C-alpha cells in the first residue's frame, strides 16, 4: 500500500526542518510519543537506528536518506508492519513550506492487521494526515 499526503505550513523551510529533526519536540504533534532512543550510528544521519517509543507501540527507525532540507527517508519496522516514509520540504516562499510525505507499506504481519488493511485502508492515510496537521499547527504556533 502506498499513498502521499501533503500540507502547506506558514513557516520558513529551515524552521520546519529543524522541528522535524528534533525528537524533543515530537510529543507536541505525534499522539502517544514518549521517546526516541539512538541505538546505533549518529542521530539524524544515514544508517542511524533509533527505537521510537509510543504509549501503545514501539518502532525501529533506520534512516535511509538524509538530504535535508530537501529530502528524508526512513524505514520503520514494527511487529505488525514495515514501511518507508519519504519526506520532502519544498519552499513555496520565504515564509511558506510544503511538507510532502510518501508512505509505502512494504509488509503487514498478522491476520488482524491484514484484515484492517482490507476493510479500512484509509485508516493509515488518515493517521498520517492527522499527524501532519498537528505538526503544521505546532510549527505555526512556535
């Protein structure tokens, strides 16, 4: 399953990228986010692996591409899903940035998750849109 979400943020690209890369700010726009623990490599560099802990799940993040402020790609592994997230920050003006996120689910493990994908495919896109909107709102308010 693959989909793309985008939103325009009323803030300069450098500010948007700075907040995107800062795990200390993540709890402001991702529901249930608790922490990001670096397991190997250097934070925010290609090959770095981190454990991302949320109230109801844990993810293993591996950074595949970091050419920010232009592009970022991470691989996210969970016991039930594996996906990539490719993010681009496109400057629309000095004070406006388009945030584009392409999500590609590579693998679903388990009966329940496969059933959810078939019955509620928009659930996954809706969650990404929600977090992107919360990110936009947070960036614009800071």
